[in-house]
């Protein structure tokens, strides 16, 4: 059985995240060397695992690197680093086919929202779904919120903020 190198999981598993909308992640140091590659079974798992190592990374307008991400820069970066080419902007991600009904979304899908102005129908925010089909819809994204921004995990129904801005879900991974 192959195992993940210690340096690859240190940040992902060895940090506590306490921002609202994110999860607290703790790991016993003795468990670090026993995380099997076998736990990553799909391309979606790989993308999500890779993305989680950036939780807490600050929001940066136009950012597309671990020094700082905007929303679409984050989604683009984690897909690209897993060999999946997608457009760089959230608006262009809206052209991806197929569109998936909210009830049928699954981990690895891209969820798209209006920008911060809910009256503007244009897509302005992107995130990646990290929940399993049938579970409460949860996604990872880089938020521009000044109090709890940066790369975080949010729940779709945690407030009307996301439900009011929701546009659609697209599937990149077949």
C-alpha cells in the first residue's frame, strides 16, 4: 500500500481552521504517515484533497496562486493541478456543459453564483462542490468577505446569501 508523503499532508491535516463556515481539522501526529493513497479514489477526491491544503489562504483579487486566490483563480488552480483544463473566469465557467440540476450535483462539480450584487444576473463567483450526492450541499471556495474570507468551506443553506445568488451547477468531470 502506498502512502502520502508527510510534507504533502502536513498543512492539510496539521492545522486547525476556525473561520466561520470552515471546519476544524485535527490529526494525531502518529497518524500522519498512515494516510493511504487508497483514500483518494476519484479525480474529484484528488481535486478536493489538493484544494483543502489551501484552506485559510487569503483572498486576492485576480489571484491564482497559493499566495492568494480569487474565487475562479482557486477553482482553476486546483483543477489545473489535477490535469483538468477549465476556463479561468467564473463567467466563462458558466459556458461549461453539461449543466446539472441542484439535486443531482456531486463532489467535483462547479457551483456558480451571481457576484455580490444579487440584482446583477451575471455569474461572478465560483466554487467546487465537496459533498457527496444526497448530502447537504457543501462547497470550497475563495471568499472576498473581509471578515471570513479567503479559501473556506461553506454550506449552501447556511444563509440566504448563497441561495439567493445561486445560478447553476456545471459538471467538468465525466
